[in-house]
C-alpha cells in the first residue's frame, strides 16, 4: 500500500511518505487525500472523514418534522406532540414558523427562567430540535411542487398525507425520517447535507 499523500504547504506541494495521519501535518494548508479538498490549519479532520454513523450516532431519535428554505428540522418528540406557529394552517409556506423549542420565561428585571412544562427537573429540555442545511438536488417540498401555493399545512404533512420531499419520478421522504435517512435520501438525489459546524470536526 502506498501511504504517501500530497500536501500543499508554504514551500509548495511535496510528497510525504510519513505514516502519521495527514491531518497532523504542521503545514498551514493540506489537501485531503480522500476528497482532495484544500483544508487550513492543523489537528482537524476533513469533513468527509466523518461518516453518517459518526455524525448521527447520538441523533438516532430525531425525526424530520419541518423543511423550509433548504433547512430541515428534526425533533426528539413524537410528531403528534411537536408544534410550531400556525402548523395547522394552509398553505404552510405562508403561515408556519419553525418548530418550537423548550421555552423560557423572561422578566422585566432581566431574569430568565425555564418553563417547567418544557424542562426536566435536572435542567435538561424535554425535547430537542436539530437543524441541518442541504443543497437543492431536484427533491422538492410541497411548496416547491405547487409553486408556492400548496394545499397542505405542516400538521397534514407530518400526518404523512404527502412527503416533505419528492424527487420525480419515484423517490419520496416523509415526516418522521431519521437524520441518517435524510442524509441518504439527499445524497442519492445528488445533493449534500451540511451539519452544524461544531458537529463536523473532531479535535485530535
């Protein structure tokens, strides 16, 4: 096996036969040997080295509950319990807001307290929302299919009366899909999913 990689450094490109991981080079710039992306800095893995399983291992309980403007939202609540502004109004694209998260009470003196109905006694939220971005890849929302005038509410979509994403002629993704299922669907359609930055890299 040839373990040599090409790095781009201050002194130009050169071939190194060192066996240490390529992300441990002390050059200011380095090229990922897997995806050939130019990266900057040291001691960070390239985005492509983290697999779907690694990125979503702790997110397996999240369910797709809302999509708007190339952002997908996932919740740990049951879909029947997750809600947002005007989720029962149609067309959803002109009415609905993003999913509700655990709420706080704010006071005039600047204090902020967690709402007891949304938070556990140990201070953790009773549910979480996870948001990812994705490229347009031909998979369309009900709003896009209807040119911005769909007949569906978020409630109807989350009751699976229609998919959140449809790729003509035979691909569809419904509410309740996991993050892993969402990523697989978008990649099979030719797109890319972008997880929150702090989740994309691992310190070595």
